[in-house]
C-alpha cells in the first residue's frame, strides 16, 4: 500500500526502493510502576534525538516521530465515561489507534470495515473516540496529508478468556479490515492505517518533528496518562519521502539502521505462505495474507514478521533470536546448547540482516538487540531507583551520576530485556540459555541433519560432455576478458580478482552488443553508509552454510518432528558433490530423493519456444514435488549442437515462482547445475 506522500513510479524511479536510518530510545521502570513522569521523560529523550531526524524544505515538516506506551486505563475510563461508555476491566478490552482519510465517504467506509471485522470475529464494539490534537505547529505540507485520527475501543467477546487471546483477536481484526479496505480501492484508501490495536499498548506517532509529538497529541500532556515504559523514535528517511504511516515506532519495534536482506526476507515469507500452519492461530492464519504489503519500509516489514511469530506462540525474545540471530556458526566458544538452538532454527527463518539496533516491546517486556556485526550503537544505563534508559547514543536524559548503578553498551548480537511483570532485568546469557535449554535441540539436530561433506564421494560414472570446451564457452557467453581477468585469478589464488573501484561497464540495456541475461541484473547494495565487511578478518560474522531440501514449519513452535535437512558448507558445489546430490537417495538411504529437470530444448524450435518450454518445466517441477521428490536439480548439462539452454537464472526463477504460487516451494530444495 503506497503512501499518497510518495511520488508514483515513473521512469527509473520506483517508490519500492526506499530505506531509512534513525534514532531510537526507551525508558522503563523495572518494577512496572506506572507514572506520567515516564511519558515526559520519554518525550524528553525524543527531543534529545532531534539531531537524528531530518527536516524537509518546510522547516516544520519532519520525517516522523512517535512514542509507544502502555494503555493508560484510568485516563481512557474517565474520558469515555463522559461519552456514556463503560470500559471492562484492564486486559479485557483493546484500543485501536486509527489513521483515517480526511474525505468523509472514504472515512466512513474505513470505519465500517473495522466495525464489521469486530463483529465477524465475535468481539464487542465499545465505541469510538476522537483523539484531541493541536496541529498549529505542523508545516503546510504536513497538514495537506494529515489524517483524521480516532481511537476504537473493543471489548472481548464470549470464549476469549485471557488477554493473549484478545490480543490475537485484535490482530486478526486489524488484518481483516485492512485487507477489506485495500480491496475496496478507495480513492483516499491509502490514507488509512492502524498504528496500533492492542490490549496492552497504544501508539502516538505521525509525520512530526521530535518536539511536536508532545504538543500535537494532547493526551500526552494529561497527568492521568501513565505508563511503565515509553519507546520513542525519531526517523531519518535516508532515501525516501516521509509519511504518516512509516513513522516509528511500529506496533512492536523501533529500529535504527537498515535491513539489507529485506527483499529476500519478504520473498521467503511469501514462499512459506501456502505451507505453514499454526496450532494457535488455526484457521485465522488464512486471514493474515498478504502479511506484508508492497511499499512498506524495511522496519515495517520486520515488525509484521515479528508480530506473526509472537501471535503464533513465540515469546518476543525467542522471535527476535529467530529474526536477528547472533553469529553462531564459527563461534567456537559458544555454549553447545545455544549453538544447537540457532542451528535448529536456521532453516526456519532467514536472518533479517543489516546494520540495525532494534528496540522491541509487547507491553509486558521491553528490550533491545544489536545486529551480529554491531554496526549500530546502543547504550543503556540503570539507576538506583529502578529506571532503565536505552538509546542510540548516551546522554539522551540527564541523570545524576550518583544514581547510576550500571552503564554499558549493547554488544554485537547481544540482547537486553526488562521483564516488567517479573520486575527484573534479564541479561543476554540468562535469556538465551533459558531458551536454548527449553527443548532438546541438540538431539533433534543430530536426528535430522545430514552433512553433504560427510557423505561418501560419488562413485557413479559420469558421462562427460562430448561438446568441445570452446563451443560450450561460446554457448554460455564467456569472453576472453572473463577468462583472463576473472576466472584465472579465482582459480589460481582462490580469491576474487581485484579491479578498479566501482564498475564502469555500460548498462546491458544500453549496449549495442548482445548480452547474456545475467548482465541485466545488478547486486543490491545498502542505501546508508555502512563499512564493508572484510570476510577474512570478520570471518566470525560471515557464514556460507546452506540447507537444501524441505523447510520446517515456521509457526510449529513445539514441532519436534521437522523434516530432514541436507547441510552444505558453502553454496558452490564441485563436480563430485553434484553427482552425490543427483543420486542422493542412494547415499542417504532414501531420506532424500532428487529429480533432474533438463532446461535445454531443440534449437529447431526457435526463440519463441522458450515461453512454452518454461511452462512445461514448471509443470514438471510441480509434479516432481507432489510425487515426493525433495531436491530438484535444474541442469543444462545436455547442451549440444542441436540443443540450446534456457538461461539457468530464467529457468530457476520460473520454477521457484511457480512453486511459490502453488504453495510447494518450501517442500523441496532447488540446486542449479549450469555452464
């Protein structure tokens, strides 16, 4: 759902390629004591993060800022009593903060869909409340796209006995109504957004400057608005246009940095869609898709993924360890149980990698974690009166030195958590040791893992190609420069050739010469300034391990019988390893079955045959997966004078996307063998 503030796709510009980097912080009372002081201090932290944000040509138009707090029950109770609405006890109702279109007909349509979703999910609509605001400090450019902001109050229905169950129902209501409103294709529907809908937290945010949040939302000035935590964020949208909905915090996180692997992460969530199941969400799971809309930022997408995991039964700390794991593969001193935990979960969820400091909360616990490289700063301090302050820099809140009992920084891959219900700080070691020892992960891994390197080298006789080497090189588009400057150094020194800084080759689309399909694709690089990773000196945080074969159920929290996994130490396989995979059922006693898909076709068919041939390859792959084959080998080895190869990238992409659409992608692994 692209924001109305973003320019439309035009020429070479695409609003999908937008990223951000920002300032983040929180304050919390360890024992869970609520006060208005925490709100005020949270807003003070936010104001002191002003330098982290950006301002447009209009000096009163910011990139976005916000504050996430616990629901101030007494305040809402007294406010709604004036409207004749009586709230149930705390934990038995939820509050939805809703951005609505200014245009009246569209606004009523959005409200109706929310009310309909509440009714359909068996919950109780208690009423609406207009959120008091003072827009006098807003810039003119912000006022043009300022939404109408209302709060909806939802009581629990029959059969919903605990707050966790109500939280899940609110989650479903928000997703269902959002899908319905998007399906209506309202002219002003893009202005609709639900910042939060929860029985524990409420979120005040917008396209505001750090200093405007407290003055814009009048609720935050009321002494009755109390919380034991305040999570704040000041956005710097590096290459994007600021919007109301993309301001942080999101529903569970505030994020400083960038997720570099975003496109792959989102694609894999979509690939899993047809194959995952949740014993907790049950049939409600089908109502959640699509989980991530097009046009959402990296942090918004991350928040959606975290929310899915926590609503499916993972604790927030467990979910964060799945999404941002620490470097474990080459960490020789790591506790074996913790290592087994990470190894067991590795095929379940790809790391959301990149330089990031992420603060997170579910309203009961609040914490922060740092990416495995530690490329974003996060500092914290603990005071003698049970306060914790964490931020992307020190000095965000003036605290007398004599009151500080601990001052430290978050380290690469480490996590810091405050449990407000238990009234204590849980450090990284205790937190991860508890989760790592909760299940027999080591025994499970030993039962399901097969390492390709441990299998015997294939003794099968391989038919060598009868086609001369030069002919094969020409068929696959090799040039003398490729052989001399790229392949030879790699073969001789085992390292990538050193060239000039940057790539000065003209874009393939502008070239007068015929180029291979591969020339039309470029690597995606980070949008913010991050130091390059040195794979030799920083070997600890780099991993080449891959898993081939079916993927386990992401939401099977207590699944103790996941599918077998074939582990390879790095993604480039040699000749003998390919033969082992080709006959994998023989070497693994039938635990894996491989099926070869030939992606060549007769030259006589001509160029126009490619599309039909791709369709038949997709059908072949689908039939193979449905027949129980767990590894598909996509191969062009049968190339000869009468057969031409479809580019392996094109064939692989077509098969992958087809299996995604059919809900079968996670049931099999894909291996490519190409010249």
